[in-house]
């Protein structure tokens, strides 16, 4: 198939054009190559105006990366849940996992992946330890005593002295223990 080319003339600020040419040169591209791909992208999308919001994406991406860094910091500080006024609480891990697919910064993406893996490993290790304790020959009486002890400990704790995150983490721990006990029986 023969492809015909059309030469066009566009007005571009000379300083911008010179910087653009230097960029293309460093990346071993013809200056027309990115422009051709851009025009094809517009044509395939069927709208020139549709790309305007994408042109401002770099600023939105910086904001999104900042959001991801805050979530990552919370995860590293063992903040389990976050609740905003008027909203239900949300798991920091699940929010970070959802955010991960939008993060373009490679280093940040790797940090998030590593932190999520460590958090999951920590949960699995704790669950294995609890299961091993249950499998170590504890009698039903010993299990009941342990359950009673945990109930007393949680009764002695004052909820007003705990943050929402700590309360949610305690609830999650009790659910995991209950599930392990159920599975062990």
C-alpha cells in the first residue's frame, strides 16, 4: 500500500520548537514522528477537543501520585482504615491497591507493591501463628480460657482511648481469630 504524505505548515513558538527538536534528537526521533502519531491518535478518537483534558494530565498525575504517597505512608504506619465525615471507612490497603493501577512513576509503583506484599505477608504470618497455636494440642477448655481472656482484655480497654483505626483493627483481629477457631474445630 502506498502512503501519500502531505506537507503542512504550522506556527509554533521558536523557543518551544527548538526545545522540541532537541528532545527528538536525544530520543533519536524525526521531529515529525510524534506529531504524526498525535494526529493519528486524534483521528482514531474522532475528536480533537477530546485530547485537551489529556494535555493537562501531567498535573493531575502529580496530584494522583501525591495521593498514592500519602496512602503508602499510612500503610507503613499500620493505619488500617480511614473514614471521612459522612462516609463509610475504607481500607488503606484496598485504596492503595486501586490507586496502584493509575500510578505512572515506576519507583513509586515499586514501593507500593513492596509495601502491599509486606502487609499481606504480615497478615499471613500472624494467621499461621494463630493456627499453629490452635493446632499445638490446646484442649477445648484451654481455647475457651484464651477466648475468655481476650474478651476480658477487650472489655478492659476503653473504646474512647482508641482511635477508629485501632478499633477497626481489633475487630478484624477478633474476626480472624474466630475464623481460625471455627476452622480448627
